[in-house]
C-alpha cells in the first residue's frame, strides 16, 4: 500500500507535469524572410523578430488591408492542405479582429484578388506574408513525453507591412510559437489556434507600442 504522503506527493507531481508546457510559447523564428530590404533581426517581447524602416510611423494610415496568408511549409497530402487552409483562414480572421480592436486604423479589411481600391489621397498599409512553419506534432508523443517538449505543435508567420501605392516595405516581422500540454498531450488544432491567436494579439500590441514611439525591445 502506498503511504498517503506519497500519494499526495504523486498527485502534486502529476499536476505539475500537466501544467508544464501548457499553451503556446514563443520560440526563436526559423530563417526569417527578408522583404523589401528588411530582415527581421531585432528581438521584441511581443512580435518575435522585427525590422522597421527608418521614419516609419504607424499613425496616419487610414486603412489597413489584410491579404491571404499562404502556407509555404511542406504539406504531405490533401488532408494536410485542407488543415493548412483552415489554419491560414483562422489566422487572418484573428489578425483582422485584433487590429480592429487596436483602434489604430479607421478601416481594417480583408482583401483578395485585385485588392482594395483606395480613396483619393488615402494612405493605406497592406499586411501580407506567409505561414512558413506549420507542424501538427504528435498527440501521442505529447502524452508520453510532453514534459520534455516532444511532439509539440509549431507555427511561424513571416509578415510585412507595405505602403500603397509606393510598394515600400516599412515593417517586417517573424514570429514562431510552439505548444504542448505536458503530461496530457492535447489536441493539435487547439494548440495551433491558440498559437495563431497569440501571434495576432501580440502583433497588434506591438503596433500600438510603435504608435506611441516605443522601440522594439525583448523585455
């Protein structure tokens, strides 16, 4: 028979293991993409790695357009492609929602095809990019070894903000998240949704800080 003290200690250990690694956490981006001469390299506590063009100011742009985000990571089959399309659509929806909530722009709109037609004299920013890493991981691996990071779901988005109509890239970022649920594994879609929601939320927070004149910082 196991002594009650040992049982209590085991219960605490199980709880600790279950909580270890909970949710999505930031990780160092893998091979950040360059855009318009900008390569994300400055660490920021919210946006991952960033590069800001000299003189860029968030304020003054009436409209932000948000394009589709293709998934450029390797996709093995049609099931993976459908899943990737679902995650990309979710990420764009969250970007639009979070950026609208930020209050930085009069309009935040999704664009496809020909895109948004600006009004005369209207200053427009275009948000473009790609999901460059998308890994569902292994729920079984997370269950048996999640405490050590095995089987983690992962996601990375490389984005750029482009002035219209000049086409000048004024901001580029790369943000990567990994997720696991310690002892109990967890569902990969839930992990990735949390990751993309966190990325969208933190990108909006970073832009708000920039609008107040704050520089990128890692803590």
